[in-house]
């Protein structure tokens, strides 16, 4: 095999692998920046993260529970809660439309939606 042919095959292989990596990364990115906060099936807030001001939102439950949602620098995360396991807080920043932030005890969900509010 000539060196020229080997170099072409290596370049084609690198292009192929790069294409796969790009497709995987793009598939895991949210479709938009619209985020919805739902509690017990009702939409409480809808934000465009690219335009939302830095803020914190406290969501109270009838049984004295609460969650604190923070919007900071175009990201959204659950910064505080008084649920027993704190999985919602440990989830961190909402990054993927496939993995919402969920607090089961307080029935709160934060997830990306398209521009019309449909997941």
C-alpha cells in the first residue's frame, strides 16, 4: 500500500469519526432554550433561558415543602429543596432534553420544551 493511499484512508477515517462525534453531541443538546417548570401537572413558568434574567424562584407545596429554582447566566438548576433525598438538587444544571430535573416528593419538573410549549 502506498503512503499516499494510507494518508487518504487515515484522513477519511478521521473525518468519519469526527462526524459521528458531532452527531452524538448535537443529539444530546436541547432543541431550544425554552424551559418549563411544572408542579403537579400544572405549568407554573415558561422561560427562554437565552433572555431570562438571573433570578431565584421558590416553589412551595401544600405540605410545607419547597424547591428553589435558580436561573443564572443562561442555565437553570434546582439550588435548594427540603425533600428527603435531594436528587433534584444533585442533578445539577439542566443540559439535555432527555434528562429533566425532577423532584418526585414535591411533584416538580423542569424540562426543555419547543417554542410552543410541547416537549
